[in-house]
């Protein structure tokens, strides 16, 4: 054991164990970030602000039946994101037996995953399938809100990549 600033640290592992640990931890952080991004979107934009639902551009919630269909789709998204979070946590947990992931790298991985969810949501749900837009309804520029959401995704990806890249140097 090596002492640095009064803290005992394990010696750095060599070979494939540390590379495997690093990859598993990174994938765990990315997966958790993706799940967190989806859950954050579902809770904030769907439930609290009620700006849209997962399929609200295709099934306009103008009747009780359509509203129930939209709420079910939102619930399925939330449930799927909880599963994704669980998978990411399991990956991080399994990697923790091999060593520790630096906080900056974990935060960077979480930001990359969250940004990845937002890019996926923007490209696939907003633009290709047109299932919903960030802010729907009269008086709101759907494109402006969608582009703002996409810009936020790019910022998350950029900052996350910088945090991880800085550790590689």
C-alpha cells in the first residue's frame, strides 16, 4: 500500500484487470446517465411541466382514452429508464470490486449518457418518428424548444467528454 496525502491507496493494478474495470465502470456510468436522462425527462417534462407525452404528437391527449394511452406510454418509458439505471448501477457495482472510478470520470460518464439520451430522443422521437416535441401546443415554437433541448444535449456531451479526456492525459 502507498500513502498519498495521509490516505492509504492500493497500488495501481496492471494489465487487463484495470482496463476491464475501467471499461465496465465507464459503461456503467454511461448507462446510468442514459437512464437518468430519460427519467429526468419523463418526470420533469411529462409529469411536472406537462409539456408533452411520449406519443402526444401521434395520439393527441384530447379525450380521456387518449390521455390514458399517453400516460401509459409515459409510465412505460419511466419503467424502462429505471431498468436502464439498474443495469448501469450493476455495472458500476461489479467494477467497484476491481478498484475505484475517479469522481470526475463518473460525472463525465453520467453527462455523456444523459446527453446520449437527449440526442437519441431528439433525433429519433422528435425528428424522425415525430412522436412528440419538447413543448407542444399553440403559441410555442416546437422547433425552438427541440433545438434548445438538442443544444443542451451537445453541452452535456461536450463537458462529459472533457471530464473523461482530462483524466486520460
